[in-house]
């Protein structure tokens, strides 16, 4: 590093000058002092690079920062509320560090979920014993007016700034999950703010369409652009860089035939119009969109599991719809037995060249039967490799295991969506049916390599639990994500440029397979400083929309970089975008941000 290091200098300017939000590079110094060795838990996100050298001109200032942290800690183990060490402590409690002693590792990716949370067994005991670093919350509102009860979420923390001199590559699995956004919409619809742990920024970003160019021949096309950052408006040379990956569209008449095994939770917790009632109406939409040649079976589970309907051609719609309509809720929730029976039935009906998928509809509260979580997840992975994928759809409020449903969809190579209304059911099963059923790319991973001579540092917004080691980008034994036809995935980076930097900013490379057994292929796209708008108001509307969506998510999550930020600037910018964008989803977003702003003032 240079003797006069600009990144550390900028960090200290931000920290000592009181700018908000402070750079995490500065917080690193405080963390070293604020956390005793025994309290330092393994990072759940990509580790921040260690400082390799200190600039001679900044050594005394750095020592002062560390000294303040040590002094604050030694005073009865208290931390001054406005000190840098306080930010480091807040960062730790927010989930950047967590205990992974119970973690599972599947396909090279760590699955850090305690079994009690996955299964729902004795959840009260788990939540009595959990520590802040587990970052897991079960809401226990005293009455319905205070919000949904028994909701299980898993926060994943956030990505820190990374110095490009230490690590110029950012690598993660790409996906198109949207459940966190629609679940947040359901919370706000009830007049309560969602818990911070429920917010996954990438699922907010991926809910919206940004008008990306559509690939003609390749399965994917990459769009890259940027503009001065809405997050670091008071920080010099700070920009938002957008990387959008659009999948090829497939005409509904040309999609593959689908062999679907509908796995429906009919336990007592699913009773009610917004649970099993919503499932019935949503699946009726799905069945009515299917055509002859598609096949459908129905498996249900409660205390046990049973086959309600063997696979039938979708041309026999009335028979399938009658079976769905006759379902009743009762008993406990034996999800493991239901999954095993559904997979057995799907394997018997397997058709090569077809989309073979289990579609799970549940609230995710599996309180009976799961004795071996790792074995169940390995079976899901094994079935996926045999060509049978799994999508999970969440229903209901109160006692919903959002985290389990998200992870099942991810491990099953399908997707996770939360259905909070009939409009959302229509969006998933009618408007985006081809994308929901037909996968364009499997094991999709992306690696963004930054040019250290132009970019000083960067942070990825979201995708924390999709992190892949840089060296595993081309290791096809390590699982990636899946993207369906017509779907898109969007990633946002906050980047800081060197003074007067010009030229190549970054190269994004997407690696994917066309099928489980196929050879991996790659496409790449580069971004240059001339691709960065001079002002935020001159940026493409899609980039402005994505920036506002991400800021909305980070403020709701009370993320480190959103501390002190308000939703008013988001509202003001969206009010400019809505008339030009002319999409109901964007208008609805504006209403949700306004609602959240009101609730934050209460």
C-alpha cells in the first residue's frame, strides 16, 4: 500500500468528521479494540481484508482511534454511544458476526441454521436461549394489533466495504427470489414495520422489472451502468454500480412440458382464508394456465402424508381442480414425510426433457417428523441433481417460517416466493408462469472484478448468504443459483473511485449451465467511467428505481450504512419516477415507502 493511503485517510475523515454513514474500513479499527478475542465469532460474510501496512502520515491518527476504543472498553466494558467503537459493536449485533457451530455445508456453501429453527421443534426453548449474534427473531407481539406473531426470520447481516488492493473480486450465486419484498408488503399492509431480519435487499431488487435488453441468442445478457451514489452523497467519488442479468424469454407455446407434483400443507396451522384458502385459489390459477401435455399430481401432509391425486394430464382440469377444492386443514405438520412422498411420486413420473418439479405450498412451520435436517437437505440436493427441482411458496401471516421456505427453494434449485394476495398469485402463476416453470440457466454464478487503479473500494448490497469463494467461481461442484425464462437478477454495488480516475471500472462474468449435466458456459460485460452518469437525475430510470428500492430495504433493515438515513429522499425521488415509469408495481412501491415512513415516525 502507499505511504499516504487514500482509503484509510477517507475513512478517518468520515469517522472523525462525523459524516454518516461511516466507512466500515474505519469501523474495522474500532472493532479490533472493541471486541475481546473470546468474543470474536467467525464472519458470516466475506471477511474484510486485514490491513497489511500503515501509512506513516496516518499512524498516529489510527493509534488514537484504537486507543479511544480500548479506553472505552476498559471502563466497565461500556462503549460510548457515539464512538466508532459503538458503531463496531452495533455492527456485530446487527449480524456481521454469528455463531456457525451448527452450520451445515452443502455443495460447498455453508448453511448456518440451527435445527430447532428449521424444524420448529420447541421454538420457545431456542428463542429463550438465542444470543444477539444468532440474529434470529421470533415475534411475540402481545396482541394482533402489534403485528404478526410467531414469524421466524434469519438475518444475514451485510457486506462490508472491501479494499480492491486486498480483494478485487466479488463472487456470489445469482438468483431471482422475491419473497422478502412481498412479505414486507404484507407486514406494512397490517400496519406494522417488518422485523429487520426479514429484509433481504436482493429480493427487493429482483421483484421489479427494469427494462433490460433481452438476449437474442445467448441465454443471458448483462447490463452495467452507474451514477453518483444515493448512499454516500457526502462522500467524495462514491457511486452506485448496477449489474443486471436478463434471461432469454421463451414463448409460452414453446416452453417444455411440465410434470408438477403439488405438495400442499394441510396441517391445522394452514386453516383460514389467507392460508389454505389462498393456496386453493392460487393453484387454481396455475392449473388453468397449464395445457395438455403437462401433468399434475397432488400430495398433502399434516400429521402424515398422502397422495390425493396421481399424476394426471392437465387437460383433465376439472378433476384436478376438484381435488384441490376438497382439501381440508387439520393435524400437525410433518413436512419431512410430505417431501419424501412427493419426491417418490415425482421420480415415478419423471420425464426426460420435461420440467420435473415439486411445488411446496406451506407456512413453513414443520413441527413434526424432521429428525435429521442435514439428511433432508442432502436429499433435496440429490433429487435436484437427478433432475427434480423444488420451488417453495409461502402463505399466511402469524407462525410462518420464512427462513426455512427460502432455504428449501434455494437448495431445490427452484425459487422462493411469498404469496400475500391474489394479485401476487396471478403475477407468479399467470404473468410469469413460463419463468416459474422453465429454467434458462442452472448453477448461475457471477464474478465482478474491479480495476484497482480506478476503484478504491466496493461493497455489494445484499446477496450475503449467496457468497461464493472467488476461487470457486469455476468450481462446478459448488452450487450457484437458478434463473427462469424471462427473469432477471440485479446486483448493486456502492463503489468509491480514486481521484480523477478514468477508464475501465469492472468486468462482470456470468457462469451457468443449460442443464444439470451440461458444460458450464460464460458471458462477460465491462463497465467504464463513461458509463457512469454525472448526476443522479441524469441516470437511467431503471437505475434510479433500483437505487431507491435498495435504499428502502437497507433503511428497513437498519443496516450499518443506512443508520441515520430517512425515507423522505426515497419518496421524493420515486415521486419523480412514477409518472415516467407508468407501472403499477412502482406506484405500489411509493405507497409502501410512504406507509413505512409514517410507521417509523410513530
